[in-house]
C-alpha cells in the first residue's frame, strides 16, 4: 500500500496516514526510497498522494520552495503520483498547478 506525503514547513499532517516532510531535499530522498521497478523495468512510486504547500519558509535553504519538487519530478519524468496543492499562496498555487497541468498529472482537489 502506498503512503500519503504531507509537504509543509509549519502545518502538521492532518492525520497519521501521512508522512510529514518539511524540505524539498527530504521529499526527494523519500520519493527515491519509495521507487520500485517492475519486471519490464518500468519505474513506479509507492506513494498514494503528494499533498504540497508552496512556501518552504525556514526550510527553503534545503532545496527551495516546494515548487522545486515539482520541477525535479518533471525533469525526471515522475508522473504517476497524484498531487494535491494546499498552499494559501495564490500565485504559488497557480504556478504549481500550471506545472501539473503541463505534465497531465492527476491533481486532487
């Protein structure tokens, strides 16, 4: 079973079903750890949902704001993880949503 990942610098994960991650670097490591390969050598990720904020606050020193995680996923062709954006930053939200739509990623409301 996959895991839900909550990526936010200050707000704790809403339930115990989530792994709370506070930096982009930590999120990259976790995604890589959750990567598996099937018999056809296709990559898939054992993650049910990435639930992201935009502003990393004091954790921005460790990889930037959370939009940088989406940039990283785009560069690597990681397109099989549903995404929810819970940011209160309207410009950041719009920029993150644009990346998701450009890649035809599943966005959960």
